[in-house]
RNA sequence: GUCCCCAUCGUCUAGUGGUUAGGACAUCGGCCUUUCACGCCGGCAACAGGGGUUCGAAUCCCCUUGGGGACGCCA
């Protein structure tokens, strides 16, 4: 049995984006599924574009989604000495050489190649060079081995063959001595003991080069799995500028992390007809057999549905925690209103996200509500006055403010006034919540609390009276 | 341009030579109902095109088309 050690290796040049999160998830799931280890490596060898803030952001983002790491994150930049050592080793053993070509010279070379209709690639002009060039710091180039083809074995793509002639002598160390991607990636994976490299499809073409390097170093290559890319809903490439690609934005908008992960897992992976997975079920079920090879588009509607399914199943405590955060975002104070757990229970089946939940529960926490004009016009009409007055009285005298008692009370009043439950319930709902939509009326009044209920009923009654008065006075004009 | 990858309902997908091509989201009807939602029942909807192989292809092979990726002293 092979040991399982996976890693997620993003470069800290921006926030964690959805595609990256999915790659991280698959690596994490595979490791957890097989009792292996999952590492995070920050590929920050390009100091220009990397930032400390982004590194922190990536670490925190993974934590927010519950993808726990084995060991501390590895900063690639902290390993340059090791990379240089590997490069020197290659140099010593003749697998690499110093190249004195200037960037301008290389650009000119590529241009000529293109003009001649050839593929632009380094022609190896420094391969046999002995002498150094005055005042020029050389780069170290890998000496591509002289074999006819390289075969990449991939979980998803099977055997992918590359003609050696398509590969060229890649730069291992820059003129300033810093390592480039291929070198550091290969060296780090080896040193970290990574056995499964699960990464985006955009790396498939890099793999033959890395394989050659690994071979020259006499190391054991890892298993490869190149995942298809994620596309925007319109089928276009996911743009980094798009807000919807920032993984954390989904948490901010009130999606449960496990819902986002469930959704992402199912984009490119399946297990029969099953759609909903808890995190532990995901770990239990995840496997390479279920992986698909074609790119998939993001579908916000499906995400919402999955989110709702998770809202229905989530432990109350998780909902409460998230709801508190969302209420805070809306500037509402949970202290003044009903218990969050009660609100969460009332809405877990009718909110797609925690943000929806908070927004829908606004009336339960806001000091005052605003009457929805349409709803008020429709149900707060003169005919509703009498039943509302009656129910107000009955509610004021109710011994216990419980949902069951409220229900009985409303039912009794409706009967006494000769109207259906709904005919009384809807005006009541609009009076108390301001709008036409809320949980069942008994739960709604219970959540609003007695004093707010009575106060708002009085206001609604006043509203109706104003209407009656307006109708009595001939309209001007 | 060269190389590489991919291709089943609008979307996510099941399917691995013989199925009425299944499920889910969305959508459209209906039921339930105190509003909304949940839930339940039902409808619409797909094998990109063309060649092979085979008694038989969504499944295997080739070509075309379409989409994506890679061709850096970026990662």
C-alpha cells in the first residue's frame, strides 16, 4: 500500500479562488479518505507578485472551510538554499549547464523561430559553452535528456505522451540565483514526501518537464491527477476580477462552508445519483473513480439548493452562530430580539443562506418595521379592522405567550368573527412583520414578542383607520 | 501557429457493447397549505457531426467541429 500524502500549492498572488478551493478540497478529501496527510505549500518564489497578506489569507481561507492541515504551511521562499543545492547537484552531474543568453537575445531568438514557422523554444546554444561571458550572471538550465518521448501517467487522462522534441531546456535557477517553478516544485514535493499530485489541468503540460527532472535526480515520481478547470456560468473562463471567484465571498454571503464544499465536490466528481453529502460522508465516499475529466460550469442555482439542504440539516448551533454574524452585518442587535435558535428553527426550511435568514428575520430584531405598501394595501383593509381589534384584545390577555396558545387564540378569534384562519392570519402577518411572508403566524407572533406584536397591531389599526377616513372624504381632484 | 486535454438534457451528472438513455438543479403543471418555504406527484428536455469496428454502439477507433489549456529568468 502506497502512503498517501497530498498537498495544495497555491501562489499567494490573490485571494483563494473557487477553483483553488476545489483543488484543495480534493487533495484534502483524498488524504483524509485514505488516512494520509495533507499539506499546504505556498509557492512564493516570485517575490514580485507574492504577498505576505495573501499567504495569510490563503491559510485562513482554508481554515474557514475546515480543511485542516498536517504540519505547518511550507513557504517555498524559505527553501531556496535547498533548491540551489539541487541545481548545483544537477550541474555537477551534467544534467544542467550555465546559460549566458540575455533576455533580449532570447526574445530575438523566439521571434526568429516564429518567423520561420518554428515553435519558440530554447535552442540549446549555451549547452556546450565553456567560457563565461564578461559581466553576465548566467542562469542554470536543465539539460533535457535525449530520449524520444515522455509518458505521463494520469488518473484522469491515462497515458499522455509527449515527444521530447517539444520540450526544451528549462531554466532552473535565474540569474539572481532564485529557483524557478519547476525546480522548486519538484524538489519540494520530493522533500515533503508528496505521493499524489492533484492539481489543475493547466499543469498537465508541465508534467513531462517535471518528470524529466525527477528522473535526472533519480527520484520516485508521484502519482498525477490533473483536474479539469472550473468555468463561469456562461462557459467562459473564471475571471479573477469576478467577485464570485473569491471563495471567502461565499462565506460572507451566508453560505455554510460544508454547503460550498458539497457543491464544489460535485462539480467534477460524483457518486451515483447522490447530491447531498455531509463532510464526513464526503470523506467516506470520495474516490478517484468518481472523478470526471471534463470542465464544468458554476451554477449558482444549484449551489443555493445545496445550501438550503444543508441549512435544513445543520445543527442549531451552527445556524445560530452564522445567523448572529449575519444580523450583525445588517446592523441588528440579537440581544433585543427572540432567541437565535428559535429564529433559526423557524427559517431553516425557508432560507437558502444565513444571509437570507437574517434578512427575513429583520422584523424580529428591528425596533420598528416598515409596512410593505403592496401588502398593506392588499390586506390591511377596512374589513380586517374588526377581527384585528378582537385578536389584539385576546392576545393582550393571553396568559402565556407560547406558540400553541397564540395559535389557539387566533383560531378562536377567527371563528368568532366568522372569518377563515387565513383571512385573519394574513393581516396579522403584515401588521407584525410589515410584509406578506413569514413563518406560520403563531411562530411569527411568538418571535415578535407580545409587546412588539401589540404595538405594531395598534399601528396597523391606525393605518386602517386612516384609510377609512380617506375613503369617507371625497378625494381631492 | 505547434503541442496537450475535453465533448450525454439549458446546467451538474449516471452510464463503461444490448437501458423505454437514469438522477439532480432550473423550468412548466398539479397536490399539500394560514403567507412563504419545505415536501410530494407529473411534464418538457441530451448522447456535437461524419466515417469505421461489431450481429449490435452514448460506450471502442479515426476525422471534423466546438470548447479549454500550455508554449517565460510567472506559478
